C-alpha cells in the first residue's frame, strides 16, 4: 500500500513540476511567436546576471561575467529550418546517387 502511495506521490510531483513549467513558459510568452520569444530572452538575459552576481557575492564566489550574445533568434531559427528543408529536399537524389555508387563498388568487388 505504501509503495503505491509513494508512486502516486512521485508521479503527482513530476506532473506538477512539468505543468508548472509549461504554465510559466506560456505566461511569460515563450510559447508565442518568434518575436515574443526573442523579447522574453532579452528580458531574461538582462535579469539573470544581476541575480547570479548577488548570490555569488552572498557566498563569496568569483564568477566571470557572462558573454554578450547579440544575435537574432529568428534569423538563427530560419537558418536551421532552411538547412533542414534543403537536406530533406536533396535526400532522394543523394540516396539514388549513393545507391548507384554502392552497387558499382559491390560489382567491382564481385568481379
């Protein structure tokens, strides 16, 4: 009986954490358009380093400053999508090409 209750408690905890993460992501605008996500990222990158520095000072740690990332997520996303679609569109012809090369190689080995 106790093991069943423990399993239910573990599942409820995991489901609660996952649901909470999805809710926070939706509430902050991460699940919106690309421009909304980029705005949230800029807001987050502006807020996190001071918080980390505050905790580092509290514990007496020396943490190097975070590098400045100044690029557009939308452009990076579009580049990734373009490369993926390009690879998928050339896959049938490349498959035929590589298959023909393989058959030639096998025929030469059999001779």
